[in-house]
C-alpha cells in the first residue's frame, strides 16, 4: 500500500502541491483527474522519487520512500510513461529486459533469470509475438503494452502511469485498460492520471480530483462525479447522461446554439 | 539479427583485427617477409641463428610494432568513447571531440611545443589539458539550468571554442620556422614517431578506462531511454553517468595525447556498428572496440604506404569518415 500524507511541493516560491493525502491499496485502480497544471505530474514525480525536497511523507508498506535507494525504490514502484522515445532503436525484448536492470548487471549482464522475468511479462501482456520487433516500429498501443511489460519485469507491485492511453486510438485505449483491470485483479496497485472523465466510470475503482494543488474530491466515480464537478474542475458546462445499464455515463457539452437561444 | 549471430559477428570482428595486425607487419618501407617475421618473433623465446638483418629487427620492434599497436589503441579509445558519449548524452551526434577533449589536448600540446618541451612532455601536457578541459565542461554543464544534457553539449562547444582560440593565439606567437610547423602537424593528428613508451602509456590508461565501461554497458543502455525512466527503473543515473564520462574521457585523453586530433573515428565507427549489431550496448560496445581498432589500423596503413610522403591520418579519417557518415544517414535506411 502506498500512502501519501500532507504532501507539499513548491518550484521556487510557486507552490504546486498544497497538502495532498491519499492511500492506494493492492487491487485498486486509482484515476487522478485534474486540469493541466493542477499538479498531477509533480505528484507523480514525488511518488517516483524524481523530485526531492517535498514536505509531508510518502510511505510504501510503511517504509519511508524518500530513504530508499533508486534500486530499492524500483522494486516497489514502477513508472509507465505515456510514450518512451529512446534515442536509439531497441528491440522489444531489450526494452523489457531493461526493467530488470536494477537487480541485474555486472560484467555478464542480465542472465537466465532476468530473461525469464522479461518473457513472463511479455506473455502476461499477450505480446510475446512482438519479442524481436523493433520497439520504434510497432504501434502506439503495442508500445504501451511493452512499457507495461517492462514495469512488470521490474517486479514492482505499484504502477504509476502518466496518461497511459491519451495518444492511443479508441480500440487500443480499451485494450490497454482491459489489461490494466486484469493486473489490478491480480493484486497490482495502479495509479494513473487521465484527461478522460468518462473512462473512469468503466475502469477506475476510485478517482482523485486535484484542483490547484489540493484534493478537491475523491471517491468512487459513481458517487463523486457530477456536472458541478466537471464545471469546477475544467470550467465547462456539461450535461450528464446515464446509459441504460446505469453503469456508464456520458457527458455532453451543451451546444453552442443553446446559449444563443437562451440569449434571445 | 539474432543474438547468436551478433555474437558470431563480434568474433569475426575480433579475428579481422588480428588478421589486420598480421598483414600490417608486412607493410612499410622496410620489407619483412613472413619467414623473417616469424624468425624475429620466435628469436625472442628461442635461440635461433638470425637470417634477417639487425636493421629489420630494429625497425620491427621500435617502429612498426609500436605504430601498429598505437593505431589499434587509439582506434579503440576513440570509437569506444564515442559509443559511450552517444549513450550517456542520449545524442547520436556525440563524439569525443564533443566535450572539448581534442581541443583541450591541442592547447596543451601547443603550449608544450611553445615552451620547448620534449616529446614526452608534449604528450603529458596534452593529456592533462584534455582532462582539465572536460572537467571544466562538466562543471559548467552541471551548473546550467534546465536540461543538463543540452547544457553539457553547449558547455563543450564554448570551452572548445576557448581552447581553440588559445591554440590559435599560440600559433600566432610561435616561431614560424620550427614551432609553428610542429604545432600544425600535431594538430592534424598523426601516428608518426610513435614510441614504445607511448604505447605503454596510452595502452595502460585505455585498459583501465575500458573495463568499467564494459561492466556498466548494461546500465548505459538504460540511460539512452531518458533520465526519468532510467531513474525509476532503479539506475543511479548521476553515478552511472559520472563514472562512464570519467572513463570515456580518460580513454579519449590518453589517445589524443599520443596521436593528436584524429576526428570522425568516434562518430563513424559506432554508427557503423549500430547498423550491424544494433543499438544494444551488450553487442555494440564490444563491436565498437574491435571495429575502432580495425578501422584506424587500416587507415593508418593507407596513410603510411599509399604515397611516398606520409599523409597525416587525421586528414584521411576525415576524407573517409565524412562521406561514409553521409552514406550512413542517407542510404543506410534507419534513422540515426
């Protein structure tokens, strides 16, 4: 379990995080919503140990995260970026095996054990067929799967994802999210930021809404989300529509014409 | 290409270096036949009656052998350093000249020649100045705000420019009859007049520098995917980068101080190897070691045998390297 408590961070005098507290448990997918500049990325960087000098605490299974060395941190928390753009082209297997690098190394490099970890991760993500392909030449959805496999090979149980599906087409978004649900059911903790509030209904166990560096609201999407929240978070007027199965809801922007009519 | 085939390729590369060395023994103004060569070498271990002239033996041990070894050593150094700089700086255009190593060495050598120092001291001064330049670049680069990689590259450019200005000034005040030609010749890069001491000096430093790089090559791989990702994977980015740079720089300085400025090797050879064995440092670094040695050895053979007058090797590496690089980035298919 990862616990963040009263986290504050400032770039110079500009305070970005103003006291954030929350937990994420094993088997839970947490979605973080917030407008651009709300502090999502800063929060992630603190949680990944990329930013120091924050106040408050981040603990993983009760251990103060800031005291761990990079290779110890890597065994608890893995980062899955939106897209990795390596300077040089590597094949998929090379990319995935990089995840084991905190434990492997030395003159002989990754051995049989590391190779097996990487292969297990590839098969878990269902992308074994991509093993020998050039990472830079597979589709965005496939690349995302490879990055998730790399995180699995790393051995961490908490996965932090920065807008994992924002650059993917609709089909790939769904495929990636389905894979993530599968990982969650196996006990992984997934914390992801997203710009798509509708999607959180389908996939998130809990959402965390950050506005101006504080947690504006958190809870199950079905409980928390309403028209006012969207208005407050993103500054747009929406109408919320529930689908027939009462599980999925959609938001519709009120039409421009409506406003024109109201004026008349 | 499968891993097994890449491994075979690297073994072939190492055999090419060995074959290249053996062939080079026979090339030169003093002809040595294979039989004589065998005799000269065996006579070191067994007592056999010389059927070769003592002049041949002398030329072999004091001129040809050091020359061949230094070509391999300098080739290995520049190519390996280039390969490592490209990885550490996440920049395909990185090369040893990049951090001011070469221009720093040039300034040191020019100063030493101006001061009338002997050849050994010129080497030492070039080495010291090369290290000092890179140290300065590193300090400045780390103080830049924003992207440290870009900061380091810019610092390298600036400090190089300063060192080159210093060298130009020294050329201006140097004695035109002997000092100026010597400085100019040194700056062109040449392996002429290599001594056994040069070989031992640069060879020892290069062995010391390359071993940590071979050990760290897995982690340098991870650095190429970006600082944040490498860090979350559990790599101590600052430490790996620092050790890699120190080693690559040590190796570069050792090479440049005995050879002068030999450009292009550190850029072209690693890229050539990337095309053959891919970008994984597991294969790329050993491939760069062998191909660096092979490339510079072959170019040096041309430099000392093609014409009656020896052409400085720095000119040849540019003539061969630049068009070859253009080929790599255009016809080579892959993006750089």
